[in-house]
C-alpha cells in the first residue's frame, strides 16, 4: 500500500459538484438576504420621509408647539386640541392654546399674567409652531419672523 489514499475520479467529481453547489446556495442566500434587507430599509426610509414631509392630518389640524423664544432650539411645550373642538379657525385656537400654556408657565417655566404676543408659523410638515413676537423690542411681522426661522406663515387647513 502506498501512503496516500486515492479517490476515484467519479468520487472526486461528486465531491466537487457538491461543494460547488453548497457554495452557490450560500451565495444565493446571502444575496437574497441583502436584497430583502435593502428593500426593507428602503421602505422604512420612505415611510419616515413621508412623515417628515407631510405630518398626518390630525397633527396638522390639532397640534401646536409653543416656543419660549424665536428660535427652533429654544424650550417649548406642545398642545393638542380636543376632538370636540371646532375646526373652523385652527390658527386662532392654536394661538389661544399657546397663550394659555404661557400664562400657566409651561413654556418657559415661569407663570405669566399675560402671554407675549405670538406669531404663528408652519413647519415643512405643515404642523404649527408659535413663537413670541417682538421679544427684543424689534417689531417683526409674522412673515419676517417665520422666514427668519426657515418656516412660513400658515395656510388655511383645507389646503
């Protein structure tokens, strides 16, 4: 007997075929998992982008964030209108809700006898944000204040 066992050519071909098939199957599984993962990540990204671009109608119509200063990074409090409240004038109701939060001290941490004059702006997702106007004694229109923050003045809720 020789020191090395020899495989028959048929057995060697069978082993090569099995090994090649096994490697191909692993590559297919990995490729399929990558495709499924990419599609899933794409779907989540699109859903998140849709939320950012256009908030749900309920958020647009019923929510407002009230800021302590004319700065998007300032302290703020949120308010939501009740479903039983009328939808006629969402801007006036949003300003009234923010004024109430200011008077209770929930915006900047200190109660006020009277809320400051507020300017109402619309974020890119069409939700509302209220900022104190004329905080530095400079008279600004709502449009100027909103534009300075990269926002715009609200459009009617029906649009």
